[in-house]
C-alpha cells in the first residue's frame, strides 16, 4: 500500500483528503504545517507528499526545499490563486505538480496516480518509448506515431527533457536553465520560439496536444493516450 503524507493547516481539507485517499487504497499521514510534515517525512518516508503552500511556521515552499535536500519523493503542492509566485518558486525548487484550490478530487487522484507511476517505472537512459513517441538519446533520433521527425539540437533536447518528465509541470525557469544554462533564465522569448517550433513538428491539428501550456507557470508534456487517466 502506497503511503501519502498530507500537509495542510486547514482541518477540513485534511479530512477530505484523508477520506478520499483512503477510499482509493492509500495509507494517509497527516501534518498541520511544514515542521510537522518534515518530521513525519523523516520518520515514515511516504511515497508521495501533498502539501499546501500557505502555512504557518514552515510553509510549503520551505518544506519542498527541505525535502529536496534529502529525497526525490514526488511532491504535489496546493495553492490559492493569489500565491502564484510561491507556487512557481515551489515548482522551481523541485515540486512535481500543483493544483489550485478549489480542486476536484478526481483530478487530484489522477495527478497522484501519475506521479506514483512515474516513480515506479524505470527510466530508460538512452531509449525512451512512451505514448506516441520513441526517442533514442544516443542516436539523436525521434519518431512520433511511427514517423521519423527532424529536430534541431535544441528541439531534441527539449523533447527529451519532456519525455523524461511526462505529466509533470516544468516551469519556464527550469526549462530555460536546462536547455540554455543559467544565462538563459532571463530570456523567455527563447523558450516561446522553441516550443512553437517543436509543436509544429510533433502535433496535429486534429489530435491531442502533446505540449500543454500552464499559464504564467510553464508547460506540461502529455505523450499520448496511454498515459491519460
């Protein structure tokens, strides 16, 4: 049974999450703030963390930073609309996904399943076959729906980065830093142009969008129907 740590200072949110997660077959640990959450994490080592961002004593951003210093456990952050800056900071610091309050439980459960699946599937170092895509990092080749596509070096790097984090929100800062290094973090226009070029090569007007925009935050890669809930 997978173990999930829920960190939130609102009792009603914790009750709702505990009931829904337990009904879905998960063991649930509860904590009221980041300090309690970190202590529970260190003692019980959950498989996934769901954390609010705005909390007293230690907030969700500080909790994310503390956990990322010691573990790669998936973290889903919860935020209200007026905490976009903290939400983006949490994602930049290593949180894997976010939901804006209020949210639907089916959507949260789908995100939980996606993150747990990602951590249990072995990462293929040189060849990735996922959804509609086959990507060979060594040969520097990629196919979409069985057809080979020609990508520039930067487009290939971006597609490979996406394919290694399916369903996960990657912030503008993370993408810029990963593709262009620290010097690229302040050049968002580079990313917009690169995303537009990659979309033209991998997406069809009548089919699923593989690169989904998360407004003001970043992008989420959806490889194909087999990864959808």
